[in-house]
C-alpha cells in the first residue's frame, strides 16, 4: 500500500503562532517535512525538519510571543501538554521554578494512511503488539493507524486510552484519523492505569490501544487486560527489547526477569552458576516491533522465545522489514542483531551464558590470532555457523573483522558435501553434530598463551590437560595472549590488569577458583560443547538439513525427555516428521521425511 497523508491541519497551528513566525513558515518550501516549532524565552525561534533545523527570526523570543501562543491553544494539563481542538498537534510547556512558562515545543501531528502495511499481517493476526522506538520516529502515528485499521477494516471494538490527547487529538470530538475507534480521555497521567481497567470493565472492547506505558502500575494493568483475553496494542519507553528487559519498571511487559537458584545437578547439566536469571511469567505482549526508521522495523515474532534465548546468551535472529521507494515491503532475517552493552563494554546478559559461569570483561582486545573482538549475541543453537572450526570468541563475542557467517554460507553446497562424505564412508562415524575427538579439534592451532592472575596455576593446567586444548600457561604477563583472573581481583583493578587492558589483552573473569569454571572457559574459547543441550540442538539442526536435502531418515543421539521434546518441536517447525524410539536411557528421536507419521 502506498503511504498517503490525510491532513496535518497545519493552518490551525499557524493560527496559534505569532504572525512573524507564521510569515516565515509560509515561505518555507518543505512544510511537509516540518516536525516541530521550538520557542524558548531569550532565544531565537527554531523550526525542526526531518532534514535539519532552521532559525525562523533574527530576534529572540519574548514573553509576549509565548503568551500569544498560550492564549490561542487549549489548557495545559498536569503533564504540561496542551492541544488545539480537533487536531493532532501537541504543545508542550517548559516552566521555571515558579511555574511560569518559559519555553514551548509545538509538535505537528499528522494522520497518515498506510503506515502499518509493514506490520499489517501481525495486526490482523490478533496478537498483542508492543511498539518501541526513539522519540519522533513515528510510534504514535503508527499506533493511530493501527486503531483505525482494526476498527474500520476489521470491524473490531477498539477503545483508545488517550492520556495526552495525542492519539485522537484535543477536544471532546476525536480526530477522524482514528476511524470508528472510541477514545477515553485521562484526567491526569497518574490515572492512566485506572482508565485502562475501566475501559475493559465498562465498554467490552476487543482491542485496547495505549500510548506510552511508563509506570509499574500501567504495566500491571496491561497484564490484567491481556489475561482477560483482550488484544493490546501499545507503545513503551525504550528503543530495543533488551532495553525493556533491563528496565525493572517495565520488564513485566516481556514476562519479567527473576533470579532462580538451581540445584547442583541442574547447574552441572547446564554448565552454569547456581544462580541464573529466567523469565518470570508469560509476556504481556506476544510480538514486539522496534521502529528503526519510518520505513524500517525489526520484528520479534515470539517475545517469550527471544527473551529466554537472550537470558541464556543466545540470539533468535529477528525479522527486519523495510519499505522501498516503490512502496513494496521487503523482509529478511537480521542475523547481525545485537543487544545493548553495559558501561564496561560487555553485553548486558553475557554473564548468563549457559556454557560457563564466568563473565568476559575488558575492552576489545587481541585474541591469539591477533584479531579484535566485538561484542554481540551468539546465534541460537542450530543457527548458521561458520565452516571453520578454529578458535572461537567467548560467549557474547564475535570477531569484528570477520563478516557474519550467514553472509558467505551456501547451505545446499554444505549439505551436498556432507552427503557425499557419508556415501564415501558408507556409514556415519559419529552422530551428526557430536563433538569430534579433542585431539583432532586441537590440531593445526598454534598454542594459546594464558596468564593466570590470582587463580590456581595448577588447576588451570589440570583443566588444559582434561580438555586437551592447545594452551600454554604463561609465567609472564608480557608473553600472554589472554589473562584469566577472579572477580574480586578484577574489581580492585591492580596494576597488572590495568596494563593488560591498556595493551588490548582480553581479560576473562571467573566467579570462583575451581577447575570446573576453568574448563567451561576453555570450552567456550575452543568451541567445545560444554552444554549437552546445546550440542543436542546443534545436532538436530544439522540433521534437519540432511533430511530435507536427502529425503532419508536420520536418527539422533539419545537424550532426556526435555531435550527430545525440543527436538520434536524443531522438526515440526521445519515441516518434518519425528518419532521417539527405544527405551530409557537410550531413547532417541528419529527425523523422517513428510510421507511418514509423527509419534511422541
């Protein structure tokens, strides 16, 4: 659908501005690109366009100019916002300590058709959708169009909770941009959560539209509404999904995050520390859309699955959608999606990596091959991976000067090569995806030199022997390619660690001085499958590709009931049949082509 603007009611806003500013704006050719008019006392008035900013007058704004605007607009509410009746314009005030208005931001509101064709299939599907994006990127415009489409095109009962009259305009009669949707105004922003509940209890909506969910009470009200079976469409403060996860006030919108203490056996099976973070509850919103630009969005189809993956240090590649110059919507998988970093430069959830209970701290530095590291998320097990099996980065890292593996992969060629190797051997020498012998994996690598600072050198050498990895424990920091230390040493930042950081040497921080922690760290460095579940899912993904290419069944290695269920789900998502065979503890999953049946 081609985007077309209905009306911006710009003349109504012009009538509220001082005549000198109106004369200057009238002469501007690109009025359609006008975003805001800013008037601050003692400064020149300024017009902000999508392409830049421009001064409107050679003189400074006076008290009379501000008073003129206030006299021609509505009354300011508790949120210091006012409007012009039956328009979408918003005038926001800046006050001094005594309450006097000393600045105004006049934002132009426009109702635009066709803005949601980029996510129309999601809106039509009846799922609850949360929109994120920076200020001014078009969240409210898209929200308004969603309300109109749901009410007019789909015939649903839509109620808009309009806190600042920004969605449906100022005044008692709503703007025609919302179509047949109904609007409930909010007397003061602190009562938005109560009006949300009132809308459900009194007006029997099928859809509730909410702008700017920003408090814990509003997040709880949104969860209450979702649990009553009402579709929610809303916006929240934040740019990305992980911003929301790190926000304790709003994290409940994506399920909430809580620390969980694992038993010894479960922690050993996962290869993690005993205290980990997990999702607390089902997400309030099923789908999350990050608005990057007006014609570009990133879609997280399953918020629950993505949040769980991020907490385990993996990545579910989201879907990137964009609208080209011809109005055509194009979609592709965004494999290079990255989460935010902490002030220390590490991914926000890197310490939760399931293959080791340690954090990778320090600035980007050189690895054993001289490469520089860049922080990011690892692909979910079963995703694309490089063809090489050399030394890999730590959890939450990738080589900065290497292109994403998905850019150079040729899946069909890899599958054909794998099938040819199987035919030559006549039988599979080891289960698909299983760890090959460490001696074979360690060949053709120059030894990596690791300096142990504050950790047991004897235990580190024992961990190297146990895993048979090419690592030398250095006796001098100057000879080291990397440094391993404990958390308490890293917090104190002694001179040796400061020197290592300044020289670009990566520092790997362990929680405790145990052999298990050191083995987990080395396993992550050399791509050894420390997590049995991860190894099983990688094996399943590779086997799915072989079954799809060859049409022949493939039997996987024996797994427990939980992992088998995950394997069945992966097969189902890839349109393959699967069944479990054998008895415990050797019960295993067999992947078979579509013509067969599926058993559990």
